C-alpha cells in the first residue's frame, strides 16, 4: 500500500463516523479526532495528520474489507453456532435442521450487532450490519441450489449408478423390481421430443413477436408488452387446461406428446419474447440505418442485418426458455398420459416425460427403489437443464455485434491469410 | 425501404410548410410487416383463447353449482357439489406465506449482487440465481417433500406449542409428528424458494440501473454505502421492485406441482397454517385431473378460470406499476 493508503482509509472512516467513533490512529492525534461531524471536508484531515500537499485525486475506497470486519463476522458466526448448539442439544426441546439454522441466523445477527456496537458508532454499525445481512441472502440462495443438487445426487446415486438406468425403459419395472433393471430412457426421449416440438412452435412465433415490438411498435406496442409481461407468470396448469379444452376436446387431437408440447410452447412463448426483445433492442440503430441507406427493404434488413447481429443473444434467449420448458410437469399431466414403455411417436399414444415419471413414482408412494428412481430422474432432468444453461452461458454473454475472443482470433487469422 | 419524397409543388414558395414525406412500402415489406403484426398480437389471441375456452368449459359447473361455486367448501363428485370456498383462501395463504419470506430475502440478495458483491462473486451469484429459476418445480417439490419437510417438522411443532397467542399457529388436532406434515406453511416455504430467484433477478436489474451520478452525489455528501442505497438505489428502484414482487406473487399463486407433492390435499378451509392439510387451485387441478368425470372436469376448468383471472389481475397490476415507475420506464426502453 502506498503512503496515501492509510489516509484514504481514514477518509472513509471519518466521513462515515460521527463524534464518538475514534480509531487508534486518530486517538493518537487529538487535533484530528475531535471533529467528527460527517460533513467536515475530509481533505483537511489528511493535511492535519501528514504534511503531504492536498491530493485531490486520492480515490475514495468504498468497497474495502478490513481485518476487523472479517473477524467480527467470523466471531459472531462461530459464537452463534456454539450458542445454538447448546440451546438445541442441551437446553430447549427443539429439533430439526431448519429450526437449527433459523436460530443460528437469529443468534448470529444479535451477536454481530452486539460486537459491532462495541467497536463502531451507529452509522457504521447500520452500514456494516446491512452489508452482512444482505450478503447472507446470496449465501442462502447458493446454499439452497447446492443442497438440492447434492441431496438429489445422494438419493439418486443408487439408481444412476446402474447403467441400465440410462439405457433401458421401465417396461419391465414392477413393484418389486430391483434397481439393476429398468430405467428412464423412454422418459428422456419423450421429454426431449416434446421440448423440440415446443421450441419449433414457440421460437419462431416468439422472435416474430419480439421483432414486432422492436421493428414496428406503434400504438399496439405498449399493450402487447404488458400482456406478454402478464403471460410470463401464467400458471402452467392453465396453459394445460387451454390445450386440453381447445386441442383435445374441441379439435379432437389425441392425448399425446404433441398436445403437451403445444401447452409447453405457450409457456415458453413469453420468455422467448421478452428475452429476444431485450437482445434485439440493443442492436445498434446505425446498422439498421446503414442497411436502409443501401436500399435494403425492411425484411432484408431484419433477415440479413438484425437477426445475424443478435444471433448469440437470441440463442441464449431460446436456450433459457428451453430450460424452463423441459421441467414443466402440470401441462404434460393434463394433455398427455404416462407410459412405461418407449413411445417415440409424439403424435400418437401417451408419452412419458422425466417430470411426469418423477411425479408418478412419488405419488405411487412406493418402495425405496421408486424414490431412488425419482431422484435419479430428477438428476437427469437437472443435467439437461445444466447443459442447456451452460450452452446459454457459452453462446451468449456478449452484446450483439460484439465479438467473442474466439471470433476475433478467427477473423484475424482470415485477415492474415488473405 | 422505398422512400418517395413528394415535394409539395402546389404550395406557394413563401409558405413555409414542411414537405410531406410518404413512405411507400413494397409488397414484400407489407407482407413482412403483416406477419410481424400477427406474431405480436398472438399473445392477445392466447390470452383471449384461454378466457373464452375456460369460460365455455366451466359453464356446466356454474350451471350445477351457480355462484355457490365460490363459497362452497366441498369437492363431492358423487352429488356433483363442487366449490372452491376452501381452496381459494388456501391458495392465497400459501402465496402470502411464500411472499412474506421471499420478498425480504430476494431484495437483500438483489442488493448484494448489484451493490456489494465484487466482480467474480457477482457473476457467480447471477448464474446461481438464474439456475435457481431454471430448476424445475418438480425438483423443488421432491426436495421439499423428502429433504425439507422432515427437517422443518420439529420447528413447526415448537412454533405451534409456544405461539398459541397467535391464532393461525394453533392446532385443531392433537399434536403429533404427522400433524405437521403437508401444511400450508411448509408448502409456502418451498414455494418461497421458487419465487426468490424471480424477484431477485428483476430487482437486481432495476437496482443496477440507479444513475451513477446520483450515487456519486450521495457519496460526495459523506454518505455510507447503506446511506447511499437508502437515499438513491431504493427510491430509484421502488416501482420496479414492487412490480417484481407482484410478478413473484403471481407465480406463487399459480405454482402447481411442488405444492401438489408437498400438501395433504383437502377441500375445506384450514386456517391453521402449521397443521397438515392444504391445497392450491393449481394443485387441485393437476391432482384431480386423471380421475375427473364430466361435471368435475368442468369444475376443474372453472377453478382454472378463477386462478387465471387472479394471476392476470396481479400480473397486469405488476406491469402497470413497472411501466409507471421511473426505473420501470428505464428498463422497458
């Protein structure tokens, strides 16, 4: 750290504290310690304690974590853990991991407040407490995701450890079948086929609607955007009801994977529209104008300039919507049935999907084998979601027109060759 | 696009009227624009279709039960007596429990991601939240039923034992381990986890758009980081965050399969949130579907219509709030 380092630190703390707060360094210099009103110009403080000339460009370091901060958090966390353990295991008639961690968190907050109150004044305490509280939100979310993945893995491991789980169907599975027979291949095939059909329907329609919002707009733009936003939270079961009453009862379509895919397409549609619209909106207007200036018609501009420019972002939008669509259970329950055998034809007969397989196995409340299969299937489902998710992350990311590192390398190679 | 300029020749020279610019759209473009328009308006068509068909299919149920469909607490398929008088309030209770816990956690997480987390942690957390939103609801249901429920029962028991002064926490039956299985509270807490990522990612976007100049102004006036957030970020993001919460509530009301896997289904109202027995409209539809006959099917359609109307109102209100607010206007552009 340079000589200005400590000064910067003190600026921050001084501007943050009022009169009561005095750290050791400031206490050693009475001259600088007794002004404490937070709006005193901090620069004067620098000039008092050191004779260096005023430096106007010393950066104010807002995001800085000191050893005291870390130790206070750690101390409160460990203290709360011990206290909660004593309460839970020795004093109170309490049990359960949920209650344990709830109590731990409450104790942690109380201890942290106490420890912080001993060191700092009120403004700093509230600042630091909020920082700690807010960061536990992020930790909590990560913990939930990790726990779901981990628990599904532990419970599903007996099932997925057998190769037949991935390569066979459940045709031969009866109530007492051990885990080394039968699998979820038929459900995986069903899930992927239904997802493909749903994407075929929803992606072109969704991108068309997004293009309407960005390229045409006009009077209808606002109501369309509002209804799309409202449709984002359309209960999936309602989409299933629509397809059942419209396609199956009114149009006479059989209950099949195709009918389920229509319902899933309706659920995916608003996600595709919203995500694509965001991407299409940031295509630079200059590209559009350049195309028009060259005499291109509007559809040529869209087809040859706007869509290629936004390609990576659109892919991300589509893939994220697919990740949403593959996990849908309710519409498949309504518009499709369940099957234990392979049915690769989505237009005739019932098709099983991974979510409906999980649901059926759990509802049957069967033996441990079925629960293990359900968890194995949920792992398979999450695997598909993770793969789609990774594709979205790898393909997308950059803004439209911005080149990834790989694309830049490729272009420079081509330039060098020509 | 073909642009034909017709200078207004007939107008005398001294008149300073601007020339009129007429854009003549070629036939291909006209077709293209028509296709885009149809695509854009299709979302109206879907919403309209849902309303029309659900109304049409629910007529038999309303014919059999009339307006008592909204008040009757029964689901009797022998006498065709159907009513969502019990299930509708239970749906709202589950949604309320989910929102009470989800909203503070989600806003805290959004603030952490947009204001506190350093670069790499921020990127990881954004991915984690997106992943949390992408995890299928059946996985939440499975996890809630086999991991969360056994671990939460002890706390629920303790809560009901020590909080008798709070009427919803009381029990109507003898306390035992099975008295707390499949309650509204457990369903609500699991749905809460599914709502958190929705509210978080929308709020994060709004928070991160708080103007840099105003942030720096707050710091320049000697504010701490929390002071800056309170004075700049939260007022700026208020509208967008309220809208995000409404969308989250809409999602919580319509949650199907996770609730179905967790609750012990009942058709009568159960005001004791910690006690076993709960139901939501969406779970009712999915759970009773396979066994439904003619009138019951119609009754399920009618409950679907009620659910749709409920979420449509909540979501449209959310969209309105977002559009009206300063931050929402910024995100919509």
